[in-house]
């Protein structure tokens, strides 16, 4: 425990040290005196007449009390809706004011503004200039001639200098505007031109000199210069508080040295400026709470950096404390988990900091909170997968895993085993092969009860009946019509016809061929009276039937060689209803097979664990069945498993409460994490993908901000961890080739939509019928396409990524990240579409690949090559771990 605690402390120290290294610091000239001028808009979360929130004199007075030491003058943009109050209040503070009249296509409003600004100029001696309109030409509100007429009209009514505020290139393109104005008021904003913070001041001075060359002798004012403190980048222009402080201080120093008259945009953040994109709200020197965002002398650093660092480290510590409770954790395992925990803590701290440091309108707040609500459980699932990676790759070898030969054989009379095989409309040849393998069992005392239910066609059951007769009195055939309760109902019937002296119940699916040593090796484990069930893994003998079947077989192997082995350490495996042996008394204590769910096997296994029974598991393959015939059957089987999983959660959740069962803390944890990692992860993956898909129209056509990187990076990290989890653990435990691993990965991804649908069905629908998995059918060259919705969603996600990237001419990093997220999220859907297309193609045949390989090698072909991997009678023994 002390060693693990020391590892956690070391990781915590490294995390804190990393924050110290990443503190970030910039330098710029010190500014000792007030700025020449700053833009000031006296509105709150609304924009004057536009949103109906007029400024109040008390609020303006409070604002100017803060701004008076900061600047010698103000520039306003409107003279109505409270804007007319600014000049009078500014006079109390000795501030000059360049008042503005807002000009747009609304002629009535424009007239009110012009009338008001003229009256203000006559009333307040501290007004030193008038701006008729702001970027009116740039925004296309009026034509040049109309704006010139308004300027001349105001000039006739006042002796003050009159101009208009326009982007610098508008002044160069329209000399007649420069002639009409008393001075040139140019907006030079290098951010909007994509210049970096380091180049911003040089670019501003360059443009200023161009204007001087174009209009020698004309007074030139840089009427707007600034840099946003937050938001998205625009090409090389990156917003940020450090960057803002560096740019503003460098510009003010340069302007003072060159005696340039200027105005900084702006005094206070304006959260209502959503029309200016992600940076619109963040141009202020003060935030919306009137707190300074930058210092005017000394080193420039983020004032809240160490607050954020402390929060991140504390959250990381809180998330890593559970490592102390892991039994027999290794140093490497503890270090890996602690690093993962601190990474999650850093992300969560940044989420909280983002919420605290940004302005949210109702729509953006809802979108952000919805994203975080989806991402937090996703991060927890990632941590669970990281734990499994650490346990398998860095942890101790499994201790509870049953290995052949480790248990002494039963002395004296061996307990009788009753093997139950339910069958519903199964191919008779397949079932006969299963029975023949049972007859070859190297065990003296067993019987076999076959229950054929709801199968009226004699062609399906009569050959089986004849086989049972031929195999002898050990084999009983029950042909039951109108049986209710699905597979569980058939198993209950089998138990009713079981010999009274049978102590152990063996369960086989109708397609399973068993090894002769199955009972001989595993029955001795029931010597321990605490053992209620012994489970062997599933395997499949037709993986060589086609590349698709090979991929499915490899995908199944991961569950049995990775997840089941790890869960077994806590006596918390998922029981599956074939290749298992159950103590009869335990089965009866658990209430027999239940038809409450379509996964009666897992339901029973969890009930046994709740009752305190031990369940043992072996990786040894003692039998091999058949894979689903088609991709459609594969999906239907996975839907049944996932739907049954939700049913089991609904049935058993109360028994996870304290004192409601004999479940241990570790068992509860394994089942909860198992459900979250399987049902939850796939459902969340689909939910986040659909959420992002729904966001696309708002981003593409309504110019809504794309999700910040703190929302995009976790999705990409989740995909990366899942990929590492799959490939690393398959490599360690499953011993699969790269091609087999790739096939397994594609097969696993292809059922994401299916599982999510099953979870939704489990939440809103009750008692869906048991769906039989089609197996043992004839091989079909062509099959129907069974991935329509997956194809539609996958292509929409991919198209959205392409469109975002194509139109990302400003090279916004968040857009590139979001496009990357869409591509990753499209992969599970496209995997399903790809398998559906591949299944019916000629390439879903090993012979076709062999022929293609031979052609590439230049080997002459004498005819079609046979399928290289024939169906085998028995599964091979895996190499010892």
C-alpha cells in the first residue's frame, strides 16, 4: 500500500511540475500612462435598441469610474438608447468623447441617431469628434454617396471634426470618402486578417504608413485596434489573454513613439456580440465583471494559471485514489492508472475553467452543457478501459483462471451429469453432429436430454430422434409443441425430465461439438462445495468459412480471452448458455431458468453470484460451435444480447443496493463497469455522433461556433484509448495476426448502432421475443444489404467532415478538430456498411483472395482454388498463457 501511495504521489508531483512548465509568460513594453482612447458601449447583455436594453446612467457612471484611469478619451457608437448619456457622465471624469451615430438601412433609426449626435455636440464641450456610422460601407448598409451626404449634413450642423469609422482598405478604395471626412478613422485589426500576435503591431504600422502615403497631409487615426482574449483562431491569429496583453502593450508603446492617434477596441467585453463569431465577446480590456484582463507593466502571465493547476491536480488525485483499493496492483499498473486519472482531472478542470471564463447565451450554454453531460460518462468509460489495459499489460497474471490438470480427479463415484441441449428449428445434420460428439465424451456417468420445441416439421426432428435411438438410452429426445418461455422454457422442461441422481447440469447449444475431455477435466472443480458453475469459453469451428466469418470469430475471442479472464478475478463473469456446467442444487436455489429476459444464461449467472456461489472460468476451448450465417444474423444476435443486458439491469439493479444481496464491492463494480463499457460506451458513441450531426446545420449555415477543443479532444482520445485497448489486449491475450485483429476491430465497430438500438429498445419496450441466431445454413454468394441506417449516418458524418474541411478557409483549429471527430465517429457506421457490401461480394471467399495473391505473384492459375480452411471437428487447444 505504501509503495502504491508513493507512486501516486510521484505522478501527482509530475503533474504539478508539468503545469509549472506550461505556465507561459510573455514580455512587452511597460505602459505607464493612460491609453489615448478606448471604445465604450454602455450596454449589458443586450445591444441597445436591437435587443431592447437601454443603458442606465448609474451603470455608465460605475463603468467610467473604472475606465477613467485607463484612458484619456472614449469612442462611442450610438447616440440613442442610453448612448446619449455617455458624454455627460464622461465630463464628470474629465474624459473626452468621440461620439458615434449608428447608421444602417433603418432610415428612422438613422434619423434619430443623426439628430441626437448633433444635439450632443452642441450640449457637451468634452466631445472632440463625431463618427457618422461604423463600417457602414463594409457592411453594405449604405452606398458611398449616401454616407457622404450624411457626413456633410452633420458637418454643416457642427464645427467639430466629423468622420466615419471604416476598415482601412475602404478608405484606400474610396478617395471620395476621405475627401468628405475631416480625418481618416481607419479600423486596423490584424486578427481579422489572420496575422499572428507577433506580427500584429508591425502589420498595423505598415497599414498606417500606406494610408499616410495615399493621403499625405490628412490626419489619420487608427480608430480601432485590438486583440481578442478568447475564441477561435483565424489562420495564424490565436486569441488569448497573454496574446492580448502582449499585442495591446506593444501597440500602445509603438503608437506613442510614432505619435499615432489611436483608439483601442474595446474597453469592456460585450457578451452580446455573437454576430462576430467566437471572438466577438472578448475584445475588452476588462471582462464583463469589470475586472482587468491584462497588466500594463512587468511580465505577462495568466493570473489564474495556478488556480487551474491546483484544481487539475486535486481532481487528478481524487480520481487516482481508487487505485489504492485495487488488490495486488503492480507499480506499473498503478502508475498507468494514476497518469490516466490525472489526465482526466486536467480535462475536467479545463471544462470548469472554460465555463467560468467564457460567456454563454442560452443556446450555446445548452449545447455546451449537453456536450459535457455526454462526455463525462465517456471519460469514465475511458478510465475503465485504461484500467483493463493496465491490468492485462502491466498487472499480475490471473490467479483464479482454471487451467487443465490443476484439479485432482474425483475420487470414487463420479457425479452424474445431465447435458441439456435445447433446439428450435435447427438443421438436423448440425444437431446430430453435436449429439455424436457428446456420445464420445470420456466420462462414465452422464445423460443427454434434447428438447426440440415448436418445430412441427418432421424433416427437422425425425432424423434427430433416430440418432438418439441409435446412440442409446443415455440420450432422451423431448419434442414439445406450443412451448412458451423461449430457450429458458425448453431448459425448464429438460430439468423436469432430468434423472433424479444427476448432480450437475451441462448446457450445450445445438451447434456445439465438444471435446471428449470436457467433463473429465471440469467436473472435478465441483469438489469445492462453494462452486455453483464452471464455464468454458465459446469457440467456433467455421471461422475458415469466409473472411467475414473469420472476422466474427476473432471478435468473439476478445470477450472470452480478455474481459472474461479479468472479470473472473472478482468472481464476476458473464455466464453464457453453452459450454457451462451448473450444480443442480445451485440452479434450483436460483429459481431455475428464468424467461424474464432473453438472456436467461447471464440472468442465471448473476443470480448465482448474488446468492454467494463461486463461478469458475477456463480459457481452454472444450467445444466449438458455428458462427452466425450472415451479417444480419450477427447483428440480431448482438441486439438480443444487448437488449437482454438492459432487461437484466432493470431486473437486478435493486440487488446492487447495500444489504440486498451477497454481491461484494468488486463484483458490483465489475458488473457496473461491464455494462457501462459495453452498453453505455456504444450508446454514448451513437448519441454523441447524432448530437454532432444535429449541430452541423447550425455550424454550416447559421454560423454557430463549433465545439471548443476541450469537447473535441476527449472524443478523439476516447477513440485512441479504445483502439489501444483493442489492439494491445488482443495482441497480449488473443494471439491474433494483424489481419485477424483488423477484422475483429471492424466487426466490433460494425455493431455500435445495433447495440445502441437494443439499449433504446430495452428502455422503452418490454418483452421483445427471443430472436434465434441463424447458424449452419448453406453458404450464400449474395445476401441482402443490412446496414441502411448505418450507411446513411456514416456518409452524413463523413460528408459533414469533408464540407467543414473544404470551407475552413480560415484554418480554424476547432473546425479541423471537429471534422476529425466526425471522421472518427463515422467509422463504426461505415464499418457496418463496408461489411454489408463485402458480404455479398466475390472477395468474401478465401479462394478469391488466394487466387488474387497468386496472380500478384505471377503464379499460373489452373482453376479455382479450394477454400483453404475447412470446417474442423474440434477447436484446437490454445497456447498456454
